C-alpha cells in the first residue's frame, strides 16, 4: 500500500494538475501528519479542488445559491472530516472558513463555532484581570518599579500598558574581581537575561536585555528583541530605551566580556565601557 509520504504531497499540491487528482488521493494526502504546509493552506487546496470539480460554481461564496452550497458540500464531504480546523487561527476561521459554513455538517460547524468563541474569550481574559506584577526581584540596584518597566519593554508594551506576563528576576551573578571567569561559568548558554549596572559615584543605572543565549566564543548573536536602557536620578520616569537597529550585531561575547550592539553598552574584565555613540 502506498503511503501519503511516498506520494510527495507538497509536490502534488503545487502541481498544475492538482485539480484533476482523484478524490481518494486527495483524502489520503490530507490525512498526512507531516505536511509541510499550514492547515489553512490545506483547506485552501481542498477548496480549490472542490471548486475545480464544479466549474459552474461562482468563485465568490457570497454569490452562492442554496443549490451551489449543496453541490460543493457533496463534493467535499469525504475531505472535510480530515481537515484539522482547530489548528486555524480565529481570523483564518472567520475569513476563510465561515463563508462556506453551509457546506459543513451541522454538528461539526456548531462544535467549531463554540471552540473559536471560547478561544477568543480566553485570549481576552488577561485584559480584565488584575494587573500582573513581576514575581520576584533579587537586586541591590533596581526596584520593583524598574523591574515592572523592564518587563513591559520585554513584551514591547508602552509604559501605561498593563503587564500580561509575570517575570521572575532571579539573580545569576553579581559582579566582582573574578568577573569574566565566573560570568562565563554561570551565564554561558543562559537566555532571557537582564544586565543591571550602577554607575560609580552617580545615581545612573545602565542595563541591557538579551533574549538569546550568551556565547563567549568571539561570535555575534542575532536578534531583533534585545535592547539597552538607562535610568537617571533614581526615577523610572527619566529613562532612555534603545532597541536594535541591526539585528546581525545585537549581542557579542568573547574571552574579555559581553557587549550589546557595536559596544553601545559593554562590560569587560577590567571596567565598564559605555559607547559615546
């Protein structure tokens, strides 16, 4: 017996002769668990096939008559049960599936409608719950207010937005004279880290966030989501936030220390270096 994988489904889907394949082959293809396309693309291919079997049908479902829906329903009745509609986004279901609701068995349509309504309600729940705060903070430099603002920057929120994710600020390493030896041992391969620095003889606080793993092999880390920041005069209102301009030069680590950007903020073995740029 030929398996769906042996049939090379992606090649068949993209073939100009796709619309002429037999129904049994299409059913076999869409049952494949290893398709390299999204479920909405599966639905679009099945719909394309169904419409091709009935060229007299309008391409726009808003122009369908009752008989048109029945024709397409009968054509696709063997395929629809094998499409994983729950893997669609709510928007995909609304825009691409709902216009054809009359071709679905009533029980299946009711089940999908309830599923996506409940899914949307769950997505909205954080908007009406109590505002989330950072879980924990172990720092001699920043306060809960600083941590809350940094958490918002991580989630790319504005300062007045409410947090929807709670982060725990767990201390990995506190700077000392054995900095580079210890920081490599503790922080190498660690991701989602925040560096906090207090400038000597001032109230200024500097810092940076790195969402990817630290490497100390003289290599650059690529990410769009890292950033550096500063607070002045112990006030969270007096801050500067700088996000990545060139993702290819976002993070760097070597035998001497770590840096953000092109040494925009760097912490080396001997001293902190802050770029003038």
